[in-house]
């Protein structure tokens, strides 16, 4: 039987350390750029989803430090490191711009546009939403995996290899893959670069797992999380504890909780459900990097209604996971 204290801890909502300044319209998805010179000066990048939307940069105190205005419904954003552009290594933020059917590419940390490419060309169902970047640790090739507002029962996601052309970045289609239940839509996509997996949320169905490397084929490896969600299966974040262990956190959007699975064995099922202070969170990101005294084991960032992002100290998240595991073991 759970102790009163254990019950209280499992019900009490996690409080964010920081809530960002508000954007103009509607926060949707965050990413985290780690500053290589000083991790405490790392930046949260986030989208403001609207016809007159934008891409924002926040410091770790939640202050807006930069923005790209005038984007046409920017949906999701993701980051990858070390693309060689004009002979120099550049870190990249890739953003889906739904109303123009494009992915836009920006250098970090300055958010200078360095390229764009059209997605889902020739399809009747386009409207890009989800995006995740993948860097193959062996080849160094960088890819963008893009989802859309609606799509076919198979081939819902398209994967583009990024390259340089005339001093600018472009994307070339390398594969079309990914099953879809047909129940609602697919938005959140996450890639585990180290382990080589893509995960994506099929909103009222579950989380699908595929190989990230196109040469490994398009066979579905796993579906997990079925029956664990009130309604929409949403934002996915991967927290590494070691090279091949850790946690996968998936937003249980209508329940204002995050379901937690083992990175090394998601098929074992949910190991914890963590109530958070976000409202209707559909986008999230996490890092395990020491970001200074406030976030020594990393930060978990989640969007919330109210035009903001919440920043949670990972230590508090980890505490809840371990308490749930301990209770389950008793």
C-alpha cells in the first residue's frame, strides 16, 4: 500500500523553476541549444504558432533574447550540431512552416536564416507539423524527419538529407515511411541519435519506433503506450542516463501529465506518470547536460497554454520517477 507521503508526492504537480516570458500568439514546441563555451548560457528555442508567428530564443531565466518574426504558422523546431556550411561548422535549428509547406533552417545561436526546402512535394496532404533532426554518429550525415497535419496509412513521415548548395542549405528526400492509425494526427517526433531510433506520437493510438538510418529499412520496430493516455499522445523527449539507458517522456496532453518509459526497453510499459503544472502540453524537450547551479542534471522544457514554456529542474523529475519505481517494486 502506498504511504500518505507517497500518495501526496504522486498527486502533487511538479512546479517549474522558470516560466518564460510570453510570446504573441501560441507556444507550440521547444528545443534546447547547448552553448559549447558555457552551458549556463544555453538557449531555449521555441515556436509561436500563428499565421503571423515566429521563432523565439529564451535564456535559462526565461527572458526573450532574440526572435524571428513573420513566419507563416511555424509548428515544431529541432536542433542539430555541426553542419559544415561554407567550410565552417554551424549548429542548426530547423522549423516547419505549415502554411508555406517548407522547412526553414537557422544558424545558432544567432537565428540567421541559412536555407529552406519544400516538403511533401506532389502530395495532396502536406501541411508540415512535426520535425526532428538526426545526425548519424558514423557518417556525420544530418537529416530532418518531417511529419504533416494528415497523411496516408503508411509513408506519413518523409526523411530529408541536408546538404549545401551554392552556399545555402537544402534538403533532399531520401525515404518515405511510418505507419498511421488514422485516428487523429501525428505531430511529435523525436530521434535518439546515439541509439539510432525515431519515435513519433500517433495521437490517439500510441508511440511508434523505427530505425533512424534509412539504410536499415522501413520496418516498424515497436508500438508502445497503447491505453496509457487520456486522449492525445503528444510531445516526446529522451533523457540519457548512460550511452544506452535513460527515459522517454511522452506528454499525456489532456491529463497534464508526462508518461515515462525506459529508453532501453519502452516495451516494458509505463514506469511512471508525472503530474506537471503545464496545461495541455503538446511540445517538450530535455537535456542531461549540466546547465549550472539551477539545472545541474539538466532541464526539462514543456510548452503550456498561456503562451509560455515551463522549465523544470531535472532532479525533481528524476525524484518522481524513482519514487514511482520504488512504489511499483514494493
